[in-house]
C-alpha cells in the first residue's frame, strides 16, 4: 500500500464517518420510528377487522412490499413535485424508508399479536377491560417482546439501505465516499473504508440488540440465573 493511499484513507475516514453520524444514523432512526407508528396502525386495523381500513392495510402492504424501494424513493422525491408536492431530500428519504419498512414491520407486529394466547384476551374482557385497554396493557407488551428480534433486524437492514438515499441527493455516508473516490481515483479503497464504517455501525446495533434481548428475558423471567451476561 503506497504512502499516498494510506494518507487518503486516514484523512477520508473522519470525512466519511461524520456524515454517517450526522445524517445516516438520524435518517435510520427517524425512518424506523415512522415505520413503527405506521406498522402498528396497519397491524391493529387488520386484527380489529375494521373492513375498509383492513382492505386499505392489505393494499398498502401489497404495494410497498411488491415494488422496489429505490423506485419508491424516486416517486416521492422526483415524482411528487409534478403534482405540486415539494420535499427536501432528507424528509423525502425519511418518508420513503419509513413507509417501505412499515409494510414489513406491520406483518411482523400482526403475527406477534396473533401469537399472544387467546386465553389472556378472554380473561382481560372478563375483568372489564375495553379493547384499547386490552391492547395497551395486555396484548401489545407481549407482542412487542415476540416481535423485538425481527424488528431490530429490520432496523439493522434499514441502516444499510440508507445508502440508497444517495440516489436522491442526500449527502450521507455513502455519498461522501463516492465524492472522495471521484476526486482521488481510489474507488476500491474508499468504498472498502465506507463498508468498514457501515460494519462498525451494524456491529454496535447487533451488540445493543443482544443486550436488550437478554435484559428482556431476565425481566420476564427474574428467577433465571445469570453469569457473565449469559443465561444458564
């Protein structure tokens, strides 16, 4: 490895990392939060069997799971201005990623709700809980425990998918690597460095997921012994 290439990698690391922290991570978190709100609504209206909303939910999931994410981003950022709806690149990316992921998270949450034993639902009605109280106090806390691993995996996938935001002019981690590679003519080295930064972010999320899963298990089963963070 030449001295020039080493110098490029050293100086570019921070320049790629900063947009990753300032843009990629906020984009990921905001999109995921939006997806959870939409997914919860889409899942509950299906479980509640509200006819019109149930059909809308199924149509929404069918469309967003059946079309490419990149195409959805293009429609939101480049297509909507033709009908008078103008969005900046970052909000357009948040909406695009959030709406797309909501279709997948909705099915995860719906399946998790259905996995909660029906006996608990019947018992809740017997003690006088209303449907909203049942969902808030009994069903959703258990369903979210079941859905947690899959939802967190979707979060990690979303972090990597945010590289597509470069296609609608969002200057995030991958865009910055592209710009530096275009100036230095070292695409292999710069893209590999960007991959390392993505790997660092994803590794951190994976470690957080493992910690939270163990904590949830211990809280739900407080009598289980612990040793060095491992369930026995």
